[in-house]
C-alpha cells in the first residue's frame, strides 16, 4: 500500500512545510528519500550545509503525525 509522506524542514522555530509530499511504499523508502533530499540540499547549497546544525527534517503522514525525524547535522557527520 502506497502512502504519502511530507518532508518538513524545521530549525526549532522556523518551519518550511512540504505541501506536496511524495508517495512511498513504506517508512524505509521514506527514510531513503529524506536522506537523499538532505544530501541534494547540501550539494546545491554549500552555505546551507554548513549552517545545517540546527535543521532537521520531520517526516509526517497525511494526518500530520511525525513518523520520524532526521537531524541534518548527524547526517553530515556520517557522510
């Protein structure tokens, strides 16, 4: 069953909402898509990657419930 998840950028007080979302088969695929999105942002915007310490992605379902979060700084450290 395909579900739609939304990838919101959050830095503690500012939120850049994902109003479109993407359809994925499961949470594992949603996590892969979130990691890929973070890496693409880092490649396209070097200054954004450098300042990513406070940012995270909140992945939510269609009802707004948070499925999981990924801190962008943790991913940068593991790259």
